[in-house]
C-alpha cells in the first residue's frame, strides 16, 4: 500500500467524521430551538438516530408545557416518571420526532 495514498485516505476519513459531528451539533441545536417553544427542561439527551429525545427534570421540578404551542410541535411525546441517580422520582418527557413506533409498549 502506498503511504501517501493511505495518508490521504485517513485525512478524508477525519474530515468526514468532523463534518458528521458538526452536522449532529447543528441538528441538536435545531431540535432544541424547536422543542423550547413548547417545553422547558434541565437536561436533554438524544439516542443515536434521533428517534427519541429525552427531556429530564430535576427532583422537585415540574415541567412547563406551553399548551398554546403544543399543536406546533408536530411530534409525538410522552410524559413519564423515572428515577435520578439519587433514587428520587423525577419527570422525563420522551419526544418522538418520527412518531411512536407501532406496537410501542411500556417496558
């Protein structure tokens, strides 16, 4: 294998990875801007393919949901209760940008 060819391949790979990370950051910013029109949150997480976005609330904090903007969200969402790292019951909102999969059931 030619070393120069290998180096170019590595450089191209790094550029593709960097561009993917920049694109992912822009997607997150776009989602967060859209979601903030309806919800508030203390922490947010995304799964790998952006099919589930979780909005986490601190212990003792209730979500603010702007009912006049919910129709503009255009996404399915569920309110759940979960536990934080201290075993306190907390609120989590799960947002499904492409809808809840058929056959969804609570685990």
